[in-house]
């Protein structure tokens, strides 16, 4: 049975990003590889444990299965808030960027262990104490 993204599941994603400015020839997120900023980044998190509820990306990934792939167009100011409290790749966004294409692929879904859940909750608290971004 193919597992779905759901509460208390450990989710592993591959993230690719393309930064588009006024000089970019292609504003189609479906062809992100033509504008890809860097090699793909991985992120892993426990779904559904955020102190303020689900992050925007978690809403978008609800019930996804391994192999699913998603594309989003975002303005630069919204990139990091899209990930909310989740540990995510940090890209340096050039100042001339007008639009960001984000491609996310679901690589793995598995039940999270109690130890992983407690550790993830502690990391959220620790990040919130270190910065005002979350």
C-alpha cells in the first residue's frame, strides 16, 4: 500500500528552485530545469506538528504519495513563509528576482518514531527562540 502524507509521518522531499527576473526567457514552472538555480536540495520533516498548525506547503502536500511532484510560482517575499516552521533549504535570492518557481517531489513517507517527533518539536522551539522568522 502506498503511504500518503499525513499527520506524524516523516516526509522526505526533493526541492528545486528557479529564480526568474525580467530577462528570463521562460516563465513556465513546468520547465524548471532550464532555469534551475542549483542542484536539488533535500528536506525532511514530521508532518503536522507545527505550533500554529500546518505550514502552507503542508496544506499543499496533504495526502500526496511517493513520486508525486508539485510546482508553485511564488513572489520572493513569500518563499520562506511558504515553508513556515519547517526546516527547509535556504537559497540566496538575487535582488533582481521577480518570480520564483519551486518544484517539490515526494521521495519518501514513513511513520515517525516517538523520538523523532519529540526531537522535531524541540527543534521548532529552538528555532523560534533563535530568530523572529517563525
